[in-house]
C-alpha cells in the first residue's frame, strides 16, 4: 500500500516566514504526483519530527530556508536523529547562509548536521525524490 | 529613527512620514525588543515604539512637522495602538485580516479580528471626543500577484467592521499590480466602494502602495518603476502614495534611497507629465469588473448577522482566500496569473463565490497566455509573472533560485 503513495513532508525553517516559494514548491510537487504535507512557514524541526510520526510512510523531509539562518534553524537535527526521530533523508534548499556569496564551508557545516541533500535548484526536487523511491540512494549532484 | 525622519523631512519634504515597527514588537515580544534595544539596537528591523514608551514616542512625533503613520504587521496591536495614540500619532495601519494572514502562521482569525475590533473601538471613542484617527487597511496583503478584487474586498470588510466600532476616517490601500489601466481602475473603485458599503459619516481616502513584488535590481529600471507607480497613483486619484526605493531588490534601504524614491514619485506628480493619458473607457470597464467581483465576494458576508463569524467561516471554506498566504487560516487555493497586458487575473478562482459570468471573463482574459492547464508549467509561468518587472532588468529572465531569494 505504501509503495504507491509517495508522500513528502514540506516546510520552511523555523525562523523563516517566506511563503511564496513554499507554495510554489508544494504546487510543483503535487503536479509531479507527490502527496505533500505542507507545514508552511516558521516550522521548527520538532514539528517536522511530529509530522513524520503522524505520517511514517513519508519518504523525505524537504526544508526551505531563505533568510540565511539555515544552520541555526537546523541545529537540533543531530539530537533528534540520535533520539531516532527524523529518520528520513532531509533535503534542504534556498538561500542557506547570510551574504550573497555562498561558501562550501557553510554547506559542509549543514552536511555536518546531517542534511542529506542540498539543492541549488527546486526544479531538481522531483528527480531527487524519484531517486529516493528507488532501492539505493543517489547523490543529488 | 529621529535623525532618519528629520533627514527625510528636510531633503524630500513629504506630506507625511511613516514609522515602521520592529518585528519583536509586532509579535508583542516587548521584553525582547527592550533587551535588544539596550544591548544591540542595530539588530532591530524597525522602531520599538512600545519599548521606547509614549514619552519618547511623543518626542519623535513632535520632532517633525508632518504627521506620522505607524505601520507594522501585528495580528494583535492593542498595546501598540495605545502607545501610538499616547504619542500623539493619529494614523494607524492594519486590520484583523490584512495584518494576520500575511504575517502570522497560526493566529486564528477570530482572535485577530477581536483584537482589531478593540483597536477600532478605541479609535471610535477618540472620534467621539473629536480626535479623528486615520485607520488604514493594508490591502497589499501578501504583496505578490494579489488580484485587485481580493485586495479591495478584504479592505471593504475591514472598513465596515471599523465603521461599526465608530471609526470615522478610513484609508484603503491598494498595491500596484503592474498594469496601469487595472491599477487606475482599482483606485477609481475605492470611493465607489466607500459610497456603497460605508456609512456617510466615514471619510475615505485611497492609497497606492508602489509595487511591492520582486523589484528590478538595476537602478534605472527600479527608478522607472517608482516613476510608473507615481503616475498610476496620480492618474488614479490616490490621496497618498507609499513610495519604494531603488534599493528594494537588495534589502532595507538607506536614507538616501528613501529620499530618491520620494523625489522620483513627486516628479511623477508634476504637471509637465500631464500629457500622459489613459484610455478612460478601458479603465471604466476594468473598474466595473472589479466592483462586480468585490460585490460577489463581500455581499453574501455583509448579509450575515455576525460579520466576524461569517468572515472566519468564509476563510475556512475558501469563499474568501488570498494567494500565497503565510497563515494556515487561508487556503491559498486561488492562483493568480498575468494576462498578456500584465494585468492580474485569476488562473484558478478556488472556492470564491464568483458568478458564471465572472469565471468566464477571467478565463477569457487569460486566453492567449502560455497557461498550461494541466502541467508543470503552471509553476514556471507563476514564477515568470512574479518576476515581471525584475525580468526587465539587464540580466533578463531571472532563474528560479534567484526568485526564491527575493520573493517573500
């Protein structure tokens, strides 16, 4: 039964109230055939974890962050994972650190927290999610 | 804030000035605002009026010759109103819908409407004592592709609620959408809507917010868009224009950019541009469409005994809606689109109670656009509509990631 429904949990990071891109990405994923539980703007990781506990068949957690505070907002990811929660690929995209030039360093810090996929283009999202539906994980880039 | 206002007053000579409140105060985190003010005032993104208190507020108000307006984004502005009034500031923006849905994730409309009922009621008490407070409705809403009839319908509902609490002066603010005839028509609708839905004792003014969507980065195009907004405001008969700056695409503007924005807008209102004329027949047609759509949205609600309950029900069932809401308490099932001229239409009316004639006209107005009714291209085309002006920049055709950084 769970093999046919491809559900994802979508939301914007805790300190971020950017709604437009969130609505567009939810729309894009729905057009691509995914069931989207959209938690909307300003969503702490705890709420993503609770949503996953409500919908355990979800294949991934998709988090947008546009205000440059991704690291602060995702800081509790290692702890949640250590507690056995948020046990799904976390896909992160947007504008991930303050300033107009992005360093590899800031992306490494996010990977260090346990972010599985960092996306520079929301167009790639359906393909990345498709790859998660296959037996083995495929690297996004 | 005082030096900013004084500099704007001396260099741009506007007719009034606005004070934007920081986001801690908007959320009633007054202690946080106070602590930040003490430790790190540079980290505040606006003026913490409640933390400063009415004494300093009054000092600020009296330091400039022109009236001040308080602008913010609070679902519950009761304390802020009290301090504003005690500071002698008699113009106050917001409403129980327009300062909830774009700004808060999970504040029930019932709560924000009750808080704003108390705001309006206090303004009503002041009016009885001869102090008229200008209550401005924030029709800009989510600021991205807001169809005129949604903006105006929500402002009408807020204005009716305010009038019932005794408010005597209402400003209806409309956001420049980007197509001149439609925007002028929307501004022309405002006095007609006031005549139709508000008591005679209420004085109504129309306000234009210059383009609030994704701004072009290039300075000359940004200035041109500001000039365009000024022209639309003047031809539309706006009593007030809230100006933008050519720094809009980059973040919070500095004083110089604000001065330039005001000066360019003032130039747009100069008589040497009187030659700019628009097709009045087309404007009247657009205006009639807008009036008809607003009637279809608000009249079923105004017929209910309990208007607040009717509004809450309407957002729950989608018969009132805003696109791209930050709040869970609006469905955002409505999907806007630009027609070939750039006017904002409804690609999807969601559950709005529009007549067959309105739906048909909306669909017809989008014929000839690249709308792809069943596919992935919907998102692409909304993105292009959002980037309408930014795409006129030197770097044509903004890629999506760029949009994601800018749209809010």
